[in-house]
């Protein structure tokens, strides 16, 4: 990894769930990584050794006392094989991160359309789309310019790219509607906000969540 990157930004770059990436590399919360550290992007989590209780030897000629066998609990019924419908409804109250016209929409399977682009003017307000914690603030992710990533839950993250100026740093607690950056054109050729929502590491259409 390079200086300025975090586990979250690396997971974001490769479309991985940060929890899965941490598990594969045996990195505990709060998921600190260091310059020069090599990370695996795929694989299995390290297997932990299982400690077994020591067996007490039985002395010759002595029969161990018999105890009644524990009652066998009924096994739970297997889950229904019916597929569950994935809903966009969540407990998160999403709101628009900027005022402006949507000039580019999300397109599934298009690496250049992982979110929406919102037109604006340099210096206009960029606001947090929901309550959360800033987990990345910087410009180490190529193509995003000055970028903020906010963690809203163990499931949802949001990103705000191409900012002119970042107004909050990593670790900051933010509220929905709080001004977190000034809109700009870093990493692009026009003033706009690029906004993404990711669910378990995968880009989803923000239009399905925004009011």
C-alpha cells in the first residue's frame, strides 16, 4: 500500500467489503494498516487454533461414575429455499449531498458509472448524505480527486469526490446535512460532485436510496 491509503480506500478501489478484506488479512478493528504492508485481496481468513480441554485419565480398577446423557435438543428446521427479495429500504435516512442537476447516472457493470454526478459551482456546499463517521479523507484514490468516504453502518458507505476543499478529517462524526466539503473539480474537468453509495463493498444506484 502507499502512504495516505487506508484499508477502507483500498477496499473501495477494488470493490471489496472492508470487513471481508480485514478478515482475509487478519486485521482487527480499527483496521490500521501501514505503508509498505502487502494485502491479499482474496483468500480465506486465517484459521485459529482450537484449544481442547485436557482429558483426565481414569485410574485402573475404578469405573467412572455414569451420568445421564444430556437431552438432545431438537434441531432447527432448515431455512426455506425461497429467495429473498433485496430491498433498497434501510434504517438510514438518506438526503441529497448537493443541490444541482444530475448530469450522469449510475450504470451497473460500468466501471466509469459507479455513482451519480451532480453539477454545481466551485465552492458550493457538499453535505453528508446521512449520519456517520469519516473513514477516509484524501486524494490517494486515482480518478476521485479530493475524496471523502463516510461509514454509515457496517453495511453502507458513501463517497464524495472531486471536492475543491475538504472540511472534515478522518474520524470526524458527521450529521446528515452537515457541510463536509466545498464542491470543485479536483480529478475532473468540470465543477461537480461525484457521489456513490456502496452496500457491502458493492456500488449501488444512489437514485434508489435518495429521496
